[in-house]
C-alpha cells in the first residue's frame, strides 16, 4: 500500500504526477469526472447517513478533481467533501487526509502543526484488517486524543468480501480473487474486514470496542479519574460497577468484593473524580494478584442494546500502596487441583540411545539421540506424547508478515531450522533428593547451509513431584554478524499433548487471542481447546494468548492434565504466550476447510513478534518486534503433571 513511509512518498513524487497527466489533469476526461460526481450527489443527497462526499480513491490529483469539488459544492453546499490525494488540502477537499501513516510519522506530522488551523486531519484509512490484524490500534487512538488537529480515522474495513462456495465434500468456505477463473485479480485483498464475509465478528471487534470506548478511566490510590470522551452527551445514561478479584499465583479466581459506584456528573469532554471503596478487605490476599475492574454499563435499554450493556471497561492491578502485593516465584498448584508425589524409589534405565524413569506413579522417557522427551505418563495416563517436544522459532505467516517479514525470515531459513545434538549428559546422582534425573543437552539449532544458528543449552530436571523443569539458554551466533537476522517470528517450545486434553484454563490475557500489539483483558479464563483456534478466511498464525502466568490443559472429567508456567533462571515469574491446537502445515491451507489435523500441541512462547498492519500499511512498531537474541537469553519452563481424584 501507499503507506506513510519516506520510501513510499518518494515513489509517489515520481509516479503520481505522470499518471495524473493521463487522467486527472486530462481535459478529455473532465466531463466523465463531473458526470460521476453529479450522479452520485443526486442519487444519495436525501440519505441523512451520508455526511461526506468523496471524489474517489487513489486516483492521483489534478484539475478534474478541483472541478468535481466545485460542482458538488454547488449541488449540495451543506456537506463536506473529501479527497485524500489533495495532500495540501488546496482545492479539492475540506480536510487534510492520509492513509496508513506509520505512528511515529503521524506523531511528527501533528507536532509540526500549530493549533490554529481551518481544516482538520483525518485518516481516511488506517488499521488495515486483513487476517490476524491490525496491531497498534491503541497507539493510534492515543494520538487521536493527544492532538486536536488529528480528528480521527476510519478502519479499513468493515466487512470481508469472500463469496460462499462449497467444496467437493460439502464443506462451505469463502472464495476470493483468482478462484473464479478471473485474471487479473486482487487475491485475498478483499478479505480485510473486522467482520467475516458472513458478517460474524472477528476477534478484533473486541479490541476496536475497547480502544474506542467513550469513557477514559484512570486509577490513583483512593480515587478514579473519569473522562467523558463523548462530544455532546454527559455520562448520565451510564452506571458504574466495580469488581475486586484475587487471582491466585497458580489457581482460580475469587471475587473479594463487587458493587455499584455513584456516577459523577461529567459533561462532554470533561473530567471528574470519585472515591474508591476502602480496600481493607484485601488483608490476607497479599501473596496473590489483586485486580480492580471498573465497568460502565447502559442503565436503560436502547435501540442497539439491552440495559446493562457494557460500554467501557478498564482494569488496574493494585500496587503495593493499596496493599502489600508479592509475586510468588514458586510454581504452586491451583487450589482446586492436586497431584500425587512419587513415594516409591523409581527405577532408572539408561542405554546408549535413551533413558527412562519408572515408578508406581510415573513413567518418563527421553531420546538421547534427538535430545527430546518422548513420553511422560502419570498413573498410566499420558501427559506428554512423542510428537513435538522441541524448541521452535517459526509461525505460519500472517497477511501482514507476507510483504516484508516472511520473505526476510525465509531468506534466513527460519522456516527450516534443524537441530544438531552436540552432547547429552545424564545425571542420576543429584544432591537434591527431589530431583530424580537431570539431563543436559548441548544443541546447535540452525537452517541448512546458512552460516548462523542458535547455540543452545537445555537442562531437563525430573522431580519426584511429577514436575519437569526445562531451562533454556540460547544465543544467536554467525560467521559474520550480517548473517544473523535482526528479527525472528518466535522463541518457544512446542509440547505434544494427548487429544483427550480438551479443556483449557489460564490466567492471563483473554478470552480472545492476543499479541504484543493486540491486547484484551486479564482474568482466569476457561475454554474448550477447540475454541482456542481462530478461523481466518485465509489460514495463518492465530490463537496466541500473551501475558500468561499459568496455563492448564487437561481432561475435565478426571482433572488430569499438564500445568505450565515460565520463570526466569533466577526464579522470578516470566509472563509468556501460549497456544493449544492440533493444526499442522497451516500455511499450506488456502481456506479453513483445507487445514490438516495432527497431534495436539501446547505451545509455550518466551516471545513472539507483533502483528502490525503491513499487508497495506506500516509494519510492527519497534517496541513490539522480537529481536534475535545476540546476547544470552535464559528462561525456564515448569511442567507439572496433574491428576485428579486424590
């Protein structure tokens, strides 16, 4: 797309004037331009929903547009006229306009403009919503409220435009350009809405609602600052309720208190403060995360909602000034879950190719040749299966990865990483009586042929509490520094888990997918594992959930499963991303009905690259990029086998 980068603007300066000579500055086309404007106005002038006339889109700029503007103003002087290509807002538009301008460039553009202006700036298109997209909506909204000149913008676009088809097996899917024998075509470029082609909402609708909510909410000790972001109405139609919840370091949530707060009198574009309740009730919960959720809801039913409809919401993690909060680094179980410790001394058998540990409760196998776990059973129930159990760096490219990042990653072989096992050392004589077995694997993970890779040291510790601690040390090295990529898709582990694990519970962002630049809210969430996938009309990376403190995946009837958390090597909590799915070879599928299924896996990510909107717009912001670790990165995953009924 013609985004706001300097490179694109340089191209426009060369190409657009030449194109304009043939079309928009060509008098042979003048009457055609004017007739189009005339018919549009007469067709739609009595529709009150039409508030701005447009001279077209991406049609360069010339005298024919100025003549169109003059004609429309004669036919209908009551409405505004917009045309993006009149960049200086000289003669064919009532507003300055840009599309897909990068946030840093937009910020600079607004800083250079003083407060005296006759025409505002709008983004006629931003937040391109193709597939898993867009990222950084919150940053755009911050600028909208920061600068008076920057009036706002229009997300492109509302709906995807696939056409319903049925495959040979009777499964429906939405086809796009090129699937009708049509040449040329726009391929998936019509699949770019915040609702799918059947008009069901995509998950981005939730974030759009959040970042565009009409109430600003800030928390300071003892009070809430309420800002009315409406332009005309007060907040009298809204009621306020708050919920104070404790979320155990690894466990369920508990509502400590909840109730209504008085709605202050806040006129449009003004601010008021209200006092929060006394938080003495937090005594005794100091070891847990305490979150205050503040909701604004409609008091009465409206034409679009029922009474109680959520209009605005914000969350605040209470700080030590409110109550003493301590992050417990220990991996304790959810209070509703239990485990059985190994009582019998286990039998350890080691051969040249594998090592196994067996007791009355536990069976564990490790493949020394491939340096990976091949089985873990507790009470004869599988917890980890032989598939996966590897460190990985790839993700199925998103639409936004396609133009720049994915080709860059493939050039460095990140889609073809292979593991070379340098050494495996097994230690069965630990000074710690809870450690049954320790395995240290030295690995080199790299693409074929290319001169770079990750020097990796992985330490596995099997504990008598049915825990597996996996400590990972890695650093990127290369023959020359330029041989190492600057950014990568992911750093994380993928563990094979039984297909019988159909339930998931986690503490973190949710319930929808989230990435560094696509965020939702914090809670303890529960879902079926099949509900965690997102079926974009073009299959791509999806279903990630970040800022996770712990995740449990298992079999609800028996309460058996695996519990995962991540720590720094020093023992402090490290929030992570996770995904549960049984999809395989995702990027080979053209439509959701073509996705292949395989073994179910639990993905635990130390980090993942952001989303951005580079399919037609700016890429991932610097602060959301995943940089290749050129210095030693260290993290530890703790897996605990959980069994029920004891």
